C-alpha cells in the first residue's frame, strides 16, 4: 500500500488522498459501487458502517449509518451520485445529517487508473468550511482506505 495526502489551502480547502491498491481497478471499482462490498469497508475503524443504501446511477442517492465502536452512537451521512464511469470514475456528494458545518455538502471524486496490475486511486473532496473538518475527513478516509486495503488483500 502506498498512501499520500495533500491538503489544499485557501478558499478551496480541498482534501486529496492518493492510494495504490494491489488489485485490478475493476475490483476496486466494484468495492465502491457494490453495496455488499462497500459495507465491508466503509467508515473508519472507530465508526464502521452498520447500514448502507445505494442507488448507483447518476442522480441516485446513497445513505450510510456509521456506528461508534466506543459509544454505540450513530452518525448518518448521505448524498447523490453525480457521475459513474465504470471502472474509472465515481463522483458523489457527501453531507452529514447534522446541523451546522458538518451538515454542509461536499463533492467527492474517485479516479481509478491501473498500472502493472495495481490500482492507483485519487480521491478529492471539496470544499470544506474549516481546516478542522477537512483534517477530520483525512483521518476518517485514511482509516476507510486501510480497511479497503485489508479487504482487497483477503
């Protein structure tokens, strides 16, 4: 596994995470687009998904419940798929179902390229309203992608 994160500055407050997975991109794309696979790795280790609904098509909605491993409290998140180009690209909105800053919608784009039988994934999420929120997403996504790496290795 190779991992790299970039934090955009200024008004964009963009998060970019690049990972290399030891699997063909068709399999990595399926891990994103198939509910059964996504449910096995979505959510950080401390808040794994316990419920997941997906309508994977442009304009289709997705929604997930992440349950705290420590307290049992639930966090709901969801959005709308904007672009789906198998097996190379997914774009969707992302918003926590909470009031305030966490409830503001961001856009996540996933780009997958294959090199030497491995998948290079670039994930971009923007815009964030604060550095703290962006850094929280960096931690959460990094843990998700560690879980995805574990799933792909199994």
